[in-house]
C-alpha cells in the first residue's frame, strides 16, 4: 500500500496490524517539520497484561517501552531500556484525549526516578481524511496525520 499522506507534505504515522493482528507496526515520518523517520513494533503481552513496544529511527535511537492503561483514561508506556545519553533517564509515552479520530501523544523524560516527568515533545494526531485513505476498507489500517 502506498503512503498517500506524503502527497500532502504533513508529518504522518501509519499504523497497521500484521502477523494475524497480533502486532502493530507503525511507520512515523516527521518531515517536513521534523527530520525524523522511525519504526515501532508493538505487541500485547497476555502473560504480563501489558503492551510492549520497540522503537528505532534514522538517528540510531533504540527504545524498549512497556505499559498500558492508567487511571484517567490515558495509556502510558515507560522506557527504562534505551541508548539515549543519560542512562539514568526514564522516558514515557503518554496517549491521551483519546477519541475515535484523534489523540494526543507526548514524549516525556524523568531524571528523578519517575517522581516527575518533563514533556519533551507533543503531537496532536487526527485520522487522515483523504480520498486515498478513506477508500481503504481494511479497518486495521489507521493512517494518522500530525497537526
């Protein structure tokens, strides 16, 4: 399938379910606003009752995250295993303001053993509404565009 969101020159995140629906693969492209391209692979760990995600990107970042829903209707994935500078840092992905066609994502860092988190990056996502993406009938393909 083609990535039609490039035609509109907006950052994009294209998640798809693979391997019988057990794996969510996401391809992120921050261009033109952010020169970052990355890939994540996410699975639900039924034995531990949490989500596990691996992220890699074109700047050689590696992050291993895990987590799940928390009070207040948010989803948090924590990262204690990474190759970023400052090995003591703990990173967190927050998914919030979750709606059918939109969500807010934040990338945060803690330098005090998870007592507090500082927001480093925020993206407001909306589901892409282009003729190319709305024509896709497979509900497992969920193209989002950062706004």
